[in-house]
């Protein structure tokens, strides 16, 4: 009797497994077909005007641009200065297919370049601010990191370091401004970052 029960369970399991495999294969095939159809449409999308997009403006007037004895600090500053004549866009929330559908396939190369400029910008601003802080230039570090926030940086460590500096300066209320800024941008792990900033503010 026990053998037949076990055999029946095995048969049911095998049938269920085969059903799930076939279902997943159908879903995968459908998803693949939809992707390639969307990609084909994207490749035929007409070029649109991208001159009025939300380009990032670097607030050079807020940045400490004077030479320092630290060559690394000067290098980061020079890198940011080299971005002055470049167009900068944060397109991290879009796939290449979505960009082609929205702005035309012919614009993809330019848009990818502008997005890469954004990555260089926010990464360098963070490294610059961090180096300034490590070398004792605390006010200058604050200016650079706040400029990164103005540029809608998606570098998590920028917000964490700023929160720590605000606490050290006795300005925990400014962390609320950081949280507001985070909630307005596309950034990975947003909820965890906000939680971490609140923990810094509350010294947990």
C-alpha cells in the first residue's frame, strides 16, 4: 500500500514539474519575442529633438577651485573643470531600447555619451569631496559634496558622508534636506539609504 502511495506522489510531482517547465518555457519565449519586437520598433524610431532635456549644470561658483598642496585634490578638480563644455544627463533609469523608442535610434550614441559624462561627474565629485575631508579641508569638502547633490548625484556614499559631516558640524536638521533630495532622484537602494541617514541623524 505504501509503495503505491509513494509511486502516486512521484507521478504527481513529475507531472507538476513538467507543467511548470513548459509554462516557464512559454513565458520565456513570449518575453523574448516581446523584447525583440520592441527592439525592432526602437531601431526604427525617428530622431527627436534632445536640446531641451534636463541637462545637468555644474555649479562651479560653489566649488573650491584654488590649488592645494595635494596633487590628488587638484587632479579631481581638473577633471571636473574638464567637464565644463560637455553635456551631462542622468539616464540611469532607462534601457537603451527605451532611449531609442523615446528619442530615436540616431540619438543613442550621444545620449550614452551624456550619461557617461554624468557617471564621471558624480563619481569624481564624491572622490574630490572625500579627499578634501580626509585632508582636513572640511568646508571645501562640504561645498563639493553639496554641489554633487545639486547635480542629483546617485552615489550613495556622497549622501552618507554629507550626513556625517552635518552631524559633526552640529547640523542634523540638514540631513532632512538630503532625504528630500534622495526622494526626488532615481538611486539604487533608496529606502535603505534613507534609513541609514535617519540612523546617522539619530546616532543609532
